[in-house]
C-alpha cells in the first residue's frame, strides 16, 4: 500500500486531525525515557477499542508493524518504534469509567494517569496500590504493559497483582475480554501473561483494577547514614526481623545532592545514604513496630532519624524520592538507569560491586531504589553527545546486570526489557526458556507485527545453545 | 497392560520400584478410567525421559501430585500413564533473608510448612488450600488451589516467583525450561509462570517451584459467630470490607457445613448461618480487631459467639479445609461446585444455591470465601440418590451457571461422577479467548500427550 493511501485510511478511522505523519511531527515520537531512538511512519490518536481494532487491521493489511504508546515514560525502549510502523497513541482514552466500591474495583481506560486514579479514589478512602515514581504522568495502560512497580509494591505486590480484568485488541484486530470483576475464570491465565508483555501481545483498551481501603495509620521516617553499607544492612535486617514495611527506599549521596538542589526536601548533603521507611496498618501496634525499626537502625549506626509528624512533612520526604530521576538531570545531561534486582540479602554486596563498576569505567553512578525488594536503580550519569562515553555506559550497565544475575537476581525488576536489555536476556535464560516465550509470542502475534523487536531476543533453536547471540 | 518393550524402557528410566502395574494402579483412576501404569520419577531428568518415551509411543500422561484435585477436569480422552511426582520431594533452597523457598513439585505443602516453621523465628507459605497438609506444591500450582487466606495473601498467582517445567515438544526435543526467578520483582521477559499456574498440567509438567514466604505472625485468633438468619453474616462481611480492619480470612458457611464435622463447643445446631473471621499480626492489632468485630457481630444479632486461639484455632481452619473431602467420604457420587462472582454478589448467589437445594430436595453444604466472592457448594450423593436426581441436578447446575455468568462470574464443577460430566460442561464455555488457549496448547503440547481432553473446551 502506498504511504499516502495508508495515511488517508488512518484518517478515515480516527479523523483527519488525529494522524501525525509530517517528519517534524514524528520526531516527537521517536523516543521514550530510554536512550533509544527510532522514527515511526505515522502516529494515530485512538479514542476507542473499535478504532484501535481498525488501525490494527489496517496495519495487518499493509503488513507494517504497530505499537501502543501512553505517556512515553518507558525506561527500556519499549515504546520506541524499533521497526517503524504505526504508533497507536492512547492518551485520549483517558476516562475513569467506573469506581465500584462495593466490589472494590475500578474500570479505567489505558490513558488514565496513575495519579488521576489515585486522586479520584483518595476522597472516597480508597487507593490503587501500584505507585511508580512516574505516576503523575505515566498511564495505567503503560503500567500494565510494563507490569510497573513502585515503593508500595514491597508490601502490596506489583501491577499484575492488582489487575483483574482486561479488554485487549489482539494483533489480528479482534477485541477480547480477559478476566473480569470476579477473581476466578477458567482457562489459561492470559491476563497474567499480557500484563508485562510490553505491548507485544496486543493493545489493552480497558482495565479492571483492584482498589483498596486506605490504611488507618501511616508512619513515614527518614534514616540518615554515614555509610551505604550500613543503610543496606539495615534493610536486610528489617526484612529478616519479619517486619514488612509498606515501603523501604534508599538514596545515596550523589542522588541526595541532585534532589536537594532541585526540590529542597531538607535532606542532609553530607550523608552517604538515606532510607525512607514507611509503615502502614492499624494504629494499634504501630508504635511497637516503630520502636523495633529504630533499634535496627541504631544497631546499624544510623546518624539521625526524622519522623514525619504531618501529611505535609510526609509529602516533603517523598517529593525528593519521586523526583529523583528528573533531578539528576541537573548534574549531567544524560543518564542511563537500569533496574537489576537481587535477592534482598545480597544488596550490600551488589551495591559495592556497582561502585566498583563505576570506578572501572570512570562513570559516576548514583543510586536511588526500592531497597526492600532488592530492586536497584543505578543511575549512570554521562553526556550522550560523547559517543565514547555512551559505549562505556552501555558496557557498565550490562556489567551491573551480570553482577545481579551472578548473585541469583534478575535483569529487570520493573522497567522492562524493551530494546535496551534484549541481549542481557541471555544472562538469565537459555534458548529453551526463550523458545517457550516465543511460543507465546507466536500464538498471539504469528505475523510479528505487534511491537516487534522487543522483550525476547531472536533465537535460532535449530542450532541449539551455540546459536546464542551474545 | 504394557507391552514388553515399553515396560523395559520404563524400568530403565524409573527403576523397578518406580513402576506400578496391575493391582498397583488401583486408587489412581481418573473418572473411572484406570491407567496402564503409575510411574514415580525421582529426578526431573526422569520426567523428561518419560515424556520422550510417551511422545515416541504416542502415549498419554496424567501428572499427579497428592491426588486431592483429581476430580477437577472434564473426562479424559484416554489415560495411559499416571506420572506421580511425590518422589520429587526435596527442598532446594530456603532463603529466609530473601523470603523465598524453592522446592521440587512433589513435596507436600505440610512438610514444607513444617520445615519453615523451625527456621529462626519461623516462616510459612501463606497458602491454605483444601487438604493443605497433603497437597503437593506442584499440584497446588497446577490446579491453582487456594483457601480462606487468599483474602489477605492472594493465590499462587501472587506467590509464585519462579517455576521449572518440562515441555513436551516434538520427539527428541523435550524441553526443561525455567521461568521467573527468586526476586519478588521480575519483569524479565513474559511472566511465563502465570501460564502454568492453573493450567492443570496441560501445557507442561511442573517439576520445581519457587515461591514467597512470610514470617509467622506474632499472634493469631479467630472469631466464630452463629446467626439465626442467613443474611446476617453477610451484613457483617460488607461492614468489615468497608472498614480499615485487616482480617486474613472472612468465611461464611451454613448449618449443613457445620453439622458435618463440628462437634466443637463453638457450634450448635440451632443457628442457620455462621461466620468465621481470622486475624493475624501484631498482638495489639489483633486484640483491637477482635473487639471491633465482636461489637459488629453482636449488633447484627449473633446468637453464638466465641474466640478461638492456639491449637483450637488451627484445628478449626484445618477442618474447614476438609469440607469437600468429608462430603466425598459421605458419598462417592457427590458433586462440588466452585462459584466466583464480584464480591458484592456472593450473598445473592449463595442464597440462590440454598433455595435450589430446597427446591430439588438435596442439601448444599456451603462455604464461602466471602471477602473474595468465592462460594463453594458441595452436594453429598450416593449412587442411588444421584441417579434419582441426575436430571434435576443437571438443570440446577446449568441454571446456576447462567445466573453466575450474568453476574460477570464463573462456575466450575470441581468434582462429579463421570456420568454427570457427560451431561454438564465442568468448565463452562469460553468466548473470545478460547482460540488463543487452543493455540497455546498446540504449541506447548503438539502431540496432545498431557491430560488430553480434561481442560477447558476439551483441550
């Protein structure tokens, strides 16, 4: 099909003003929050599942790839059109369709910002647990695609644990339902496999999520350390003591400095690390837990502790953590963040290794991460315009991922594989494991048009393990 | 009977002691069909070898754990081998600092819990499926069974971190593969574990599972209350759900259920309906929850009220978990249903089930995970009674299913005599997504050697 004709057909589906195809217009859609870039052929703004279906059918008939896009905050290249094609923009499908308190469910369109849902629920005394740091702008649809985490996921689980139903447009254009408001449906758990599939198995157009009652009491405190190892050990000790805080977050000196300059949260600039610890639950017994945590912090040579006495103080402690990625932009023009995750007890050991890798490649690395579930976020800082540096950063990043795998961890806790970590999948899986994933991909998308070039590296199973594309 | 060549090869794989034939297969029937042999592999590699042989010879395999869920599923198209995994029973990794455990699929849940209980301050897998002691970890995963505590902790879909399975590819390419890992957060590739959980062993044979563990709670207590009217406990449930209290389990059950096996002081025959609320956590929190729940329950007209602790408390939940087992003990032709509806509709469907029971003159023994919208209904039947009521029971189950579907839920026949399974689709019809499931089955098990015919739509 000629491009002009294709554009006309897209316009007939979504309306004339809702297709972007000029070179200048498309540049805005060649990137996400990762370092990868690729231009789409066209960007379309869909407002309904039927439109998404028609666009997908059109892409099929023209034999060109298509992929969904929310806010583009993706950190691994999952939203970058690796092989060109049609971007199906979902930001206009941004309605909260139903909040059903009796059944503890909300029905939303994929373009709803995570924060918008929280803001609608909070006055009713409810919330939606997954809370990625990007929640002000990242969409629930994007969260589903990436199976996003967030600080609260330590206690409450990640997106997949809170998504109960999906409406999905399959890669052949068919609109189907998976799951629903109830908890059990017979058959394979297709919803479970679509969550976190990075838009490679279809496009999600409606989402039913679990909503929960806000906790009666929340206690937030900041623990300040003169050594990263001590802070790391505190985290391990809290978990080992059988205490399950709602969140357990850590930031190191480099990040603290950037954050403090950017948001003035009142963090100490001379500290080596801080922990943000939050407990939630019933008021009874809370003091008892707080005391135990204080003891553990003291045992690990905490320098100072600050307890939030009001909601304002709590927000102040959090604003720095949630704005951390943006804040480091003050220090260097570019950063690469990976999110290797390790068994919790290995945290101090891996943090040390990360620092060594930074020294080896001569790149500064800041750490801000979900310490409680072993989910690292080393921010490697550099200048993208310097090609030599870019190469070093990529190598350092892969070495960190390998270090995580070496201690029994994984290469991505919540940011996804996308394009960025495609080849690192070999650190973790053999060709048989990857072949099983390809069975799923080929079942849903036999023509490999739905967000191709992501998540699972291509393999040659016939030749066996020697075909590893390391 | 096995032919000589196959028997020789089987003995090469599992040893003489690992092969049962003839009289030895009794007790392993599936919907009245007896397998030709029972195999007991000792290591995952033997499972692979069995699968290779089955592929070459075109023989059908039924994976088997403790056998407690073998009533689940449609009639098998044929049965050759039962592969019993109970000899794969080792703990491979107990990492309490990471809060995870890895065990072979045939290890019994009770044994795993026992082992975890003795480490440091004590840990547990937060899972309490029916017959929680004897089920195997792999069996629980394959059937995705869960119990009352799913209200707080979720199901195996929330607890499993990683899994190792044997996929029956075409001859000579049997694939033992792993998915996931041992970290609580992991988005490296598709979340393949989800596919195997609840797949009833139709895609692959599970040989190893890694799942989350938690420290044993500081305190545990259960509030049990009896009500003269059936709607009263549901009012308590709704109030509890709207509160900020954090119970582990909220159960509602009827007089029939209590009559079956409670000779307990907490119970009497007078009350129509019962509720049990389990509380676990820090002492102070549990105490306060008990007080509030007592107030709530008394205000809704409870005529019987007790607080259980210690071994009485543990036994109470153990007994509730054996309801289905006890019903089947009463009559070999019994039928069990599992209904899942949006939470607020559980009461309505529970009432309907009770009314239907009166209409057709059979008792429904009900137990609901009320906070999760799940209702179990068991009908104890012996052969004569089943045959007499076959037609009306068929109509009742179909009518119930229709109503459940209209509520946006599902109804599964968890066990039933084989003739009933010929009359009623145990899983119910699936729309839309079924072609994908069929295609997945074809890709993972192209020779259709695993549990043929027993899953949804005859997969």
